[in-house]
C-alpha cells in the first residue's frame, strides 16, 4: 500500500510529465503500478526474512549447531596440544643424551683397557681426557659452572650450609669454601652452589 504522500507526489509527477512529454495517462498509471508492485515484493521478502529470524526454534537449532562445531573444534585443539606437550616431555632429554653417549662409550673403552694396566699415570690421563670431553660436551649445550669461593654470598645463586667465624673483616659475608659447585643452564640456575660463609 502506497502512502497518500507518495500518491500525491506521483500525481504531481504525472502532471509534469504529461505537460513535458505529452504521455498518455494510461502509461503513467502503468509506471506507478509497476513501482507499487516492486515495493510490495520487497515488503514480502522482508517479512519472510523477519519471520525466519524471529522463529525461535530455527534460532535455537542454528545456535546449537554453531555451539557444537565450536566445542568440537576446541576439543580437537585441546587433544592435539596435549599430545604435542606429551611428545615434547617424552623426548626433551634426547638431545642431551645424544651428547652424553660418546662419553659413556669412552668410559666403557677405558674400563676395558685398564683391566690389566698397572700404570696409574696412564689411568689418570685417560680419566682426565674423558672428563674434559664430557665437560666440553655439556658446555656446548649451555651448561656452565660458576665460581663462588671468595665471592660475597648471593642467596640467588648460593645456598649456605654453615657459617664459620671470619679470621679478618675482609672475609665477612664472603664464601670461604664450596661443598658443591653451582651450575647454570644459559642464564637460569639449575643447581645452587652449596657453600660455607664467613661471619
């Protein structure tokens, strides 16, 4: 249904066009009727869309479907990430063990070779060679020992086992002896140095 204001406008246009183009009244009415039918068709489409959107059952089904898809996607992601974490934890030490294996091989060879050796100097040299190889292997992986003897006590990287009286004032608050070396992996302390501090 066309509002009366639109009809009045259409009548004015009709009059203007008749004056300018001398079109017959019948053709003008056909044009107006065509416009009227287009508006009605658009209104019908909009009401169909509104009725579909306002239908609560279809909305519930659509939202439920979206929820189920989202939930299954999240569940698949969770399972995949858990599997990846498990695989990383399972094989985390693989790289380190690959570095240690040649040192174990050297120890086995040294034990076999030293079964009948009576020269202690040769045994010491062999052990020193293996120790140095092992130390350089761990250094390549970022493991470093840090010195604490003579340093001021630092609770961030050291653990005081006991305190002893200082012989002079310059020793107060400093590490006198080291029971266990401290180690860092990169910048992170993985073992605190166990030390004896002078008071």
